[in-house]
C-alpha cells in the first residue's frame, strides 16, 4: 500500500496533515478555523489539535467515488447513503466559498474516512511515515493506481455541427526541434507552502501577477529542412549547415510551430484563434539569438473573445498586450542562463517590450527584519498578504479583483512562488460554476 504523486510539481496535491491550531469561528458556534500551509480552512467545532486529516487545495477535484463514500455530494442520489447529503456538486470540486462570512481556502477530510475508502485502518497504515506527504494517487489492497485528486478542468463544451469537429491534419510535416533548446515555463508553486524556503538575505522580486494566457517565444537553434542538393552533398561527406536560428513559440504546454508544413499549408487547430501566433508576430523581431521570452497575453483576441473574461488590462476591445515576466538565454550547447530582474528590465526597455509591473526588488529583510527565522517568514507572509491581497485590478478598466503577486528569488535556476487573493479565487469559482472556460485552459481539456 502506498501514496504517491503522478503529477509532480502540481499545486493540486492532497496532503496528510496534523492539526496544529484551532480557533473559534467568529460567526458560527458549530464551526471552527484551522490553518494548513497558511490557508485558512473551516472545520467542525469538534476538531482538536493533533487530529489527522487529508487536506485538498482550492480548485482541486477529488475522486468522485471517495466523495460518494463519505456522502459528500449535495445531491443525495449520488451518495452511498441516498438519505444523506453534503455540499459538493457533481464535479467533486473544492470551491472557494465563505461560510458565515469567513473564507475557507481548502477542504479537510477526516483520515478515517480516507482510510476506509482505500480499505485500510490506522493500525495497518503507517500514518507517521506519511505525515505531511503530498500525493495524488493511491495503490492499496482494494484499488490499483487510483487517482485521488487533480486540478479541476471544466468539461469541454461542444455544439452540434460539422464546424466543431477538428479536421485531421494529413499535411506532410518536418520536425525541426533540437533537443535541449526549447523550454516551457515551469508551473509556479504556491508561496504559502513554500514560505519556509525564503531567507532574509535572499534577493527577491515582487511583481504583479497578470491574469492572461502564458506565451513562450524563443529564438533558438532548430533543424534546417535540407534541400535535395544538401542531401546529396551530405552523402558525399560534405559538411553542410544542418541547424539555424529561428523563432519557436508556444502556449503554456503546446508548441505551436514545431513543424514545417509542406504545400504551404498551416496546421489545423481546433481553437478559434492562434492568439499566441499573433503575439509572436508582434515581437519576434525583438528577440535576439538564444533569447527566450516568457510572458502573459492579456486583453481580447482580434475577434473580440476575452483571453480572461473582463480582464482588459487597459486594452481596447479586440486588442491585446504582452507583458514579459522572465527571460533566459540558451547557448548552442543547451545551457540555460537566467536573466536577473534588472537584466530583464534593461532588455525590455532596449527592445520596447513591456514587463509586468514590479513592486519591489531587493533583499527580503528590507521588508521584514526579525531575529527569529520563523518569525521572519511568518511576518513576511503576513506583510505580503496585507499589502497586496484582496485589491481591485489597478491595470484594468473593468472592476475585477487583482489575481495576486509573484515572488521571484534570484538563484541559479528559476525560483518563483505565487500568492493569489481569495477574492480572485471566489470569482474564478463563480466562472467555473457557470461553465466559463478561458483561452489557455481551453487547450488542456
């Protein structure tokens, strides 16, 4: 029997936790408050310090059989006991909600309920070895490699008609990617559960987290499509140029132009507009050889679709903007060098590119200076939360909540953490409840 992680690096993993603090709920006698990795979670008043639970983060979706086993669905017909009901919708999603006016930033399930579901007991299951362990899958005597939770992705919506059926691409194509040259942006981890990694002398950047769609644009080495003359010369041992620099671009996890298409055809895409290609065309000439730019596309597509609903970032209708938040340099051998914040800003200024707004650049101890490292980290998180959370988006003309901030720590490899406001989570929950899907998420479902 084991708990393990399939989606390594995910922000939507479950975790076995021990309750360390319980506070009364200010507005409900039958409820209480506890804190998991800096997240405020509402629990029953009988919860005690030392109790063991499974913590599920916001916007994760839990295995439906598990929710059924605890009678957790609001529709009783979905539960093991059809006379009992809980509060989960049929999506089994952990939603951002307020209970009696207090935000709950996650869901806690009693360890006994989870053990019963996997066919184990506290006597046979070595809980002490799994305490504080994150996981998304379980392998037990009663179930084999079962997914426990993952990021919630709304079901893709189809309407009737042949126009909504993607055509199969039968065009001949040439793969031009060179291994080790192109790199997607890594998922940014949650600050709350990584605050313990930040030290007073760390050089950090606090930047505005734009709510848009990720784009990566790289001017890197790719394979040349050899002509018939090149191929003949190569057969006779003539050294020919097989690699050359060209611009490759991608969304968060899809490379858009990894292939060369013959017969002057473009690949068939099932999404409406290639907003990433339009963004690439706008700034490709500003990207020097070896440079990779990581940015966020915000506003609207030329056809008027929201990249993120109502988040205009000052753009006019049918217009978009690109904000850069990271730059790297990749040499011919594939070695990647991170730009510092200062280097990124200088490069963008020189090329006429926009960077995400930067609020602070300096040593962490300039914000909070405490002798105890534990007090420093606690106060730093409280400072960032009080100063930057639960604010309106000051870049948007529309009245929408700011998503939050990103804290980047300058090290040899990219290290960044995000801190999102609860107001943003609440809005995201409402949009997902209504079936709204943003441009970026649309590709992954």
